[in-house]
C-alpha cells in the first residue's frame, strides 16, 4: 500500500512511517477538504425548513411523477387493472424489470427515483494480424464477445486515440542503482510518445510503494516524480501493483486505464501474492498491465521466476510483457508500448448475468476482417463482477 506520505502528498521520506499492505488491509483515500466534509454533514435544506407541527403537504395527484419517461403503457394498464389511478406507480413491476437490477426507491421528500445497474463491461483490446501488425480498420461488426461461454451483445466498439489514465511503476530497489538513469530516460520517452492528454501518476517502489507524483497531465511534474529516486532495499512488486490499481480506480478520469511496470527482479518483499495482485487489478475495472523485465543480468533462477510472474500479470490483464536483452533496448520498447496503447479498441458490452451475482467472469473476444487472414485479439482474460453499491463501498 502507499505510504502515509500519500495521504498528505509529502515528499520527504526520512520523516515518514510507511503503512503496509492492501487486499487484507484497507487502502487509505486522500483526505477530503473541510468544505466537502461539511457539505456531506449538512442536513437537507427542505428538512430544516419543515415544521413538524404542521400536516404534511401532499403533492398534486394530477402530475405525472413516474421516473420512467411516458408513455409507459405497461405500468398504466397494470395499475388500471388493479383499480389504481392511471398516474400511480406499479413499483413491484418496475422493480422486477431489467433482469431484477432496477429498483424504485422513495426519497425523504416523497419523490420516487429509478436506480438501475446497467452491468456494463469495457474491455481494451489490441488486434494483430498474422504478421504481428496492429489492425486498425475494424468496426463493431468485426467483433464477437463471449462471457463464460455465452455470446454477449456488443453495444459499441471504439478505435480512437482516447486519453488514458495510467500509472508508471518503477523498481527502486538496490539492484536498480546502475539502471535507473537509463530507465528514467525510457520513461520520459514513453511519456513523449503518449497522447498529450493522458494523465499519469508515478510510483517508485522498493519494500514500500511511494506515490511520488499524483495524477497530472503536466509532463514536467511527471519527470520530477520519475527522477525522485534513491535505489535501496528489496522489491515489493505485488503490493505496489495492487495499491496502484486502487489509485487508478479511485482517481482515474478516463475509461482507458493502464499500468506500466519496469523492474529488474522477482518480488521478494510483498505481503500480497501474485494472485492477490491480479485479482485486485481484475476486481477494480481491470486496467491493462504492461511490464518491462530487465532480467538480462540477474540470477537465472530468480530471473525465471520473475519472467513467469510478469508474463502472467500482463497476459491476464490484456497487456504485454517485454524482456529486453540489454539496457539499450529499453527506449525502443517504451515507444512500442506507447504506440500499442494508442492503437487499442474499446469494446463495450452488457453482461447477460447481473453484476449482483458476483463471481469471476471469463472473457473471450474474436475479431474478423475481409482479406485480413487470422486475427489475434489481445485482451484481459476475465474480471470479478461487482454491483454498483459494492464499488461505492470500496
């Protein structure tokens, strides 16, 4: 988890006490301003002006207060059959519509509000032809989606250079001391090749992850965050990934979300496991994870373990794991990652199973195109469904 510094956005590590963990340990949110806290505690104006000694004023019955836009023949006819006024709400029928996800709730002021969970799923995906070239000329009809083996109805497919919300995570452990200058240059190059409207935050991690620059589009501030490093200590990669996924889910403004991780070894200090980190990413909207493993000069056994972990982290979230043969290759890879992100499709569909049922959902996407041969779709392999109230609670 991010250190206590995250809460106050201080940048002096010596005076800080790190707060450990995630999954089993709640992730702290940024402090709210006094004005917003006061606004939340302030009672509604209508309640404060109401005189409890006076009888409650009933709203006029000849005004259509149905939250579902008229005409709503089903509700009217059902109400008439039951002997109810034509403008009354058949709440039992409405509450059971839309796969049981729609609910009509009566507010304190007597107004009825329709709340519905649309169970929308967004999947970022890249499509490559048999030569490994990115296909950019596909349309909605080119795609098919399956969730747990069941075909899903696609709402839309976008292929635009949309702004991205992303986190850049850089290994700051002791083994990175001789590599940080080159890695920093590669991170600068990555930002330069990205969409100018992309927002990003910077995390330098060793045994604890530090948020050295919160979300911003200002490249100068991001460069400062990347440069704020003093390599030392061990590598808590999985904790950094999970904490960064939380930061992305809470504060990212864009529907496309990405994590880029640069590290030179296997995790040896996290409280979380690899599976915990993957589940946290998949349970928080599923940002695509790209990894760059600088494993060319490490212990063979540790390098094999790190390679397997980085490949799994990327593949299950729809990203790519890169393993340069030397530091000289890192700049080119950084540019390739930026281009890959900008050429992705966003597939939007509604799950045929309500989110309130929970559980893990496996996703499979296929794409076809005239004269394109076999196309390969790279996307996340699944997600953990959460109802809207669960997301708000988290």
